[in-house]
C-alpha cells in the first residue's frame, strides 16, 4: 500500500485528535453533572452563609451532605448509562471515592494542626486545600480543565480572603466560585461532547 | 519491521481504532457513543466494526442493561499492538526511512 508523507501525517493527526476527543467526551459524561451540582451547592451555601451567618455550619453540612448524596445518585445513574463500560467493578468510582476520602482525612488533620481562628479562615483553608487536591488530580489524570478550574477558584479564594471586605467574603465566593464550577461543568458537557 | 496495516488505515476504521485505544484496557465503548463521536451511521459503523472484529482487533459484546439491549466494543491486545505497529510505520514514512 502506497502512502505519501502527507497522508501519513494526516493519519497520525487523526489518531491523536480522535484519542483526545474520546478522553474528553468520556470525562465530560462522568464529571459534568457533578460539577454543575457542586457549583450550585457552593452558590447556595455561600449565599446562605452571607445572609444567615449564625446558621453557616448547618447550611454547609446540610448542603454538602445533599451534594454527596447527589453525587452518589449521579454516579449510580451514569454507571448504567455511561458511554464507556468498565469491566472491573466500579474501578473509576472507587478511585474517585478514595481520592475524596483521603482528601477529607488530610483536611481534618491540617485543620487540627493549624487551628484556624475564625469561620472565614476555616473556609478559605478548606477551599484552598480542596482546590490543591483537585489540581493534583488533574495533573495525575492529565485533564487540563481541572487544573484551570482549581487555579481559578484558588485565586478567587485568595482575593476573597485578602482583598474583599470580610463581611462580603461569602457573597463574593457565592458569585465567583459557584458560577465558575457550574460553568465549567456546562462547558465540558456541551463543548466537549 | 513495522508495516502499514490496510485494514486499520481505512479512514473510518482508523478513527474507530484510535477512539478504542484511548480507553483503558478494561473499558468498552458503547455503540451509540462511538456512532456519535465518529459521526458515522449505524450501517457504516456496523460494517467497519465487523471488519475489525474479523481481523481480531476488536471484540463486540451485546448485553442488556435495565432490560435495554446495548452493544459494547473493546479493542483487543492484538488490536492495540497492530495499531501501534501501524503508527510506527506511518512515522517511518514521515521521517523518510
């Protein structure tokens, strides 16, 4: 079979492009609904904290629990309707689950060592650490949007902590982090399909 | 010596193999997903998959999930090796060797 140099280059380019497209679209199917959910939760929780500071612990615990339950439901649904089936039982979900378990354990340890002085510092610490873990995960699985999202949310958190007046921190986070996370979920769902 | 694989090199089959090779070893792609990803019709995709299966490069599994029939396709070890060899052959052509 005679193939020109140009045909060979075109074929390599098709292989690379198709491979990347496949990985992106599979990632979008799994993570997009989860990001949209957690973006909405962040928006609601921060907004609730701004207007009902006294109840902030309750708001975050209730909404985070709802987020965890929602994530579990999405994963269960996706495992039956996913475009890609995994033979080894729930391998991907186990990895993701373990990642979050380890991260929560490290956050707990960090907070016990660091002893943040107030709720704002506590929240900023947790958000920064979660985003750090998110960026590391993104680097590990070679997924750029996770790195960019992690960096963007970290920058918003830093701006919120150091520059925004403290009594407007939650409002700032509600209208930056919430839309960032939800927006990323929508972007990868509809643009990476 | 790496050689151009005529079965794999056909444009649609090349994309099918590239998509399946991008998945992990124990992952299988759904037929409808492949069809949408690669912008092929049912008949077109089916014909190319049959050709690849006959060559031993892919395995097709028909199953039921929630009582709905679904078809999953995975690349075989032989398929991965053949695609790797084909890519090496293409690179040799590009480098002029």
